């Protein structure tokens, strides 16, 4: 997970505490998740529990990989 995604989850957790949000959930479907997209990156999670400060089933995706060429 990149630092931007980590920062986002930390700030979202703080907002949940600030506004008294105890849980963020989706339904029980394995296919339904919270999903945030920004360009070629994606951040998904299944749910959040405020009392233990956990985002569950987190997936962070960068859909591209830049190759660095070696020079010989």
C-alpha cells in the first residue's frame, strides 16, 4: 500500500472518531466493497471498525508498473 492510501485511511479513521461513526460496512457480498479510484490507483476495503481502528480486507492497487532500464 502506498503512503497516499495509508494517509487517506488514517484521516478517514480520524473523521470517524470525530463524528462518532462506529462502523462503515457494505453488505455481505464478497464483491461489494468501498472503492476509491484516482488515476491508475485504487483503494478498496470491506469495512471499518472504529473501536479497534481497523480497515478490514484492504486492497491497494497500482495498475501500472514502470520499468527501469539497466544500462550496461
